[in-house]
């Protein structure tokens, strides 16, 4: 809206942008899409991947106890090739990835209110949208669209059941992951 005449942005003929009196038509309705800094790196294809920690590539992101109950924890565990360690990464038309469990494609990695990372039913919220950003040497930062925080291994230690959470960018090894 412009001041002082109260005109608003209007699209005419499908291509021209003008300032017009409010008509409340579709040509004056806009959808704003939230984004975070950086451009999503696009994988070669959507599909099932293993996500390993740069702290030790023998440790991968794992669905704790292979339990798909909403709110179940995501942690690090020694790679064992089970579906609890397979993640379906799907790139959407807005430039984000969703990361679904290999055990149930309707369950996605999601950020909880306390910045813990958990499994949750597909809900199409920002909390289950992720940006992949090149971290060098074939590693990625995995960044939450809900708060711009980076996926990381808690306490900078690769060990069974090490918690996965989101936190501010540090650039440390615990925030870098290989997707294979």
C-alpha cells in the first residue's frame, strides 16, 4: 500500500504491475514464501539416501529403535543398512527438501519446539522443510526452514544414540553431513 493515497499493487493483463485502488481481486492477492539465506543444493535425484556424519562416516542419522511413533527421536547410530537409516529426500517446487523415513514415507524429520529433531506425520509445515547447503568436500549443511538453524550432532561426538538437533551455525564438523 502506498501512502498517502492508499493504492495497492495490482497485476493487469497478467504481466504489468501497477498501483491501483483496492478491488480485493485475485490480481491484488499475493503469496509470500518464507526463505532462508543461501541456495539449496540440488541432489542428482530424489530418492532414498543414507546421511552420515562428518565426525565419523560410520555413524549415520537413525530413527531411534526403528519406531515411527510421532515424536520419536532422531539420533546417530553405527551404520547397519536398515530402513531406520534410509531417508527419502524429495525436492519440492519451492526449493526445499522433505526428509521421509525409509520405514514410512508419511513420516518426516521435523523440528520440535525445543529444537530437538524428531519423526512426525507429514504436515507440510516449515518444520519439515530443509535446505541443503554445500559445506565442501562432498558434505552438506542441512538447514531447517522453520528457524534457519543447522542440523547437528549434539556434543560434537559420534557415538550410538548421540542426539540430533538444530542449532546456530558454527561450521564445526558436527554440522556437516554426507548424503549417499
